[in-house]
C-alpha cells in the first residue's frame, strides 16, 4: 500500500510538472504572438506626387517601415493570426491558450472573416464560460453574427448578456448598445428605442450616453 501511495504521489507530481510545463510553453507562444498582435501600426506617408507636393519635396528620404511595426492593421493581424492560432491549438484549455484563441477571433473579425471569428469565439465560450474571456467572447460572437446577418441569433445572445446578474468584465451599457443595433438591423425599431432609452436611464454617466441619444433621435 505504501508503495502504491508513493507511486501515486510520483504520478501526481509528474502531472503537476507536466501541467506547469505546458502552461509555461503556452505562455511563451502567447507572448510571441502578442508581440506581433500589439505592435504599432505606422502607415507610410503619402507619396509626394499623390499628395500634390512640390518637386523639391520629392527628394525627401524614402520611407522605411520602423522595425517591429506594420503598415496597416490588416497586415499586422495577418501576421499575428498564425501565431495566435498556434498558441491556441497547442494548449487549448490553458489560460494562455484561451487568451490566444480570443485574440485570434478578434483578429479574424478585424480581417472581415466573420464566420471563422464566430467559430473561435464560440470555442472560447465553451472553454471559459465562467471565466474572464467567456463573457467577452459572447459579445464578440454576437457582433460576428450581426456581420453575417444572423440577427435573431445575435439578439438572443445579447439579451441574455444584458440581464446577467453575475459579475462580468463586459459592461452592460456596451452590451445594450450592441443590442439596440441588433434590433435596428432586424427591423425591431420599438425594441431598439426601448434599449437606447434604457442606456440613458440606467447609465446616465456612460460614455455611450451620447451615442444612445443620437440613435434615439435618428429613430424619431
């Protein structure tokens, strides 16, 4: 029995070591990916001819992209995406893997690949339903669905998020603004008005207050 206990202890210790090693490796992969995903975007200046500059200006030094920066958001996200997916797929259930998948979904959304973004957001929800990124992924999933014209599916998700009584990193006023937009896209204008009104009544100091007021005026 004592031998079994010792063997069992070694097995448990080995598992902990393996898990910690996996988390460490996942963290390294995520860090490498985020170096790209969070890099600066510095577009090249317009050419002298296209900007109407004089011939003297055309002698200015040729623009050189700063090291570690990207010329556009699309270029940066395209470079970051494979790295983010590598980290996400290598250790999917680790915290680093979940963060990587969430950021990969956001990158796909930025690139206009909404169906793929939705699939990865859904996976984050499944892996981290009660964590930090699960609720945020629900909002991302709803936005991706709106972009694909799946209005009622998005509305269902947003309605559920807007009445959640659990602590969440997703601000309810932000959820309500997306819900109002979803109602508008679905042609449910009375619901949209009520939702924007709720933002103004329940969140009078919200950064979204002017947006809600403007949308109400637009709806008439």
